[in-house]
C-alpha cells in the first residue's frame, strides 16, 4: 500500500498523522479553514490557530480523522462505507422490514486516554457500527431510521463483501478509512474568533477556528447551526461530510495524484469521492449513562 510520507503505522489500531512531516509535504499551502477530509486540510486550521493564538488551558483533546480510499490496512478502522466489522454470527440489522445501508463505523480503542470524556468510560464494545434506512436518514435525527451495533475488535470471524445484503434503498458514497490526528477543540474561544474574523476582514473563516470541522472522536462536536461553548454531556463522536481537497497532492492519504475536477468520473463531487450529509453537514453521536445512543445533526 502506497501511503503518504506523513502517515505512520504501528502506533495503535489506526495509522496516525505526523504533523511535522505533514508541514514538510505542503510548505506553500494556503492558510484556510474548511471541512477536514484530506490531511492538507489540517494545516490551515493549525497554522491559523497558532497565528491568532487560539489556545486555552481548558482546551478539549480529540482525535480527528483524515481519509484514505479503497482497501484499508485494517478492517477494524474507523471508516465510511465498505464492509463493516460485523461478526458472521450477528445478523445484518433490519429497520421495519428495510435492509439498511452500512454508513460508517467508529473504533474507540486508540481514544480511551481522552480522560474525562465519554469515550474513556466503559463502552458496550470497541467499535460502533452505524446503519441507515436511506440517504436522508442521517439528517432526519429519527432513530427509527437508524441502527447502532456495538461489536468487539477481537472477533475472529467477520463478514466479507459476499455477505453484505443488497439494501432496500441503496445510494452511492465514498468508501474511506481513517488515519488519526490527536489535536484539540477550544470552545472557550468563540468570541475571540468572531472578533478576529470581522476585524481582519479575511475571506478565511477565522470564526470557525475554535472547534474542528471534521470527523472526530471526543472533543466538541462542530455544529454548523450552533456553537457549543462547553463539551456537551455524553458526546461520543461525530461524522462530518467527506469531500477531498482539490488540486493538492495526497487528497487521500493513499493517493498522491491530485483531484483536478469538480465533477465527472474522478471529480470531488462524484459520489464515489464524497459523502454528503445534508449540505456538507454533520451527524453527532451521544451515549447516555445507560448506553443508549442518541443523535443530533445539522445540514451544513
């Protein structure tokens, strides 16, 4: 497998991003903040946070993910689409007679050291699988249209592609797997960020800097409709729409060639290169003290 030079293996379940190597790979990248899907997207956030001193003793650590596509180095990884880490002895979920689509899975094993957050407490399993009735289910916030399945990472016999049933309401989206980057959210700095945004007149959305807009475990959920100023109780993880960067090398961490078109067979808007929740929105997942999942979503 051809991986970007800033990706390291064998430091846990997930590959990890080496930030020093990442900087070396993109010495002239524009300082900008946007949806975090490609590893290069991280640089705009971190460089602008450093430049404008977005820091605080109350910052909240989190694991944010950037994406590779195609075969993953480990099927247990945090991922979008593809084949879930589902034991052969466990039936595919059913939603009132509808065969659902596998949307994503989160592996929490590398994030158990986020002390004081829900992920560090006892969980029903190592990996959470998320299934949806159709393309709009993630935005509906209707738990009746979703299924959540907890599984162990130690399963010995899991399904393969031949075991995946044809869904009732299929839709196309990217098949991607995640590399982890340990960073932090800083929800105490919203006021400072808004002031800087309007004072500087920058096109770059400085107001976004406190909370990372990317798929994450722990930290603070990014909400495109409302700003969280503290860690919401029982927040576990968040899936954010996936859209790779255009005209940069390593748009995916296992593909060096840039994506050079908006549309078409290999464009960034091609369904095989993206996952859209609403209008580039996000799905936040919470777990209460009785291990019941509840969700929130925003359309972007």
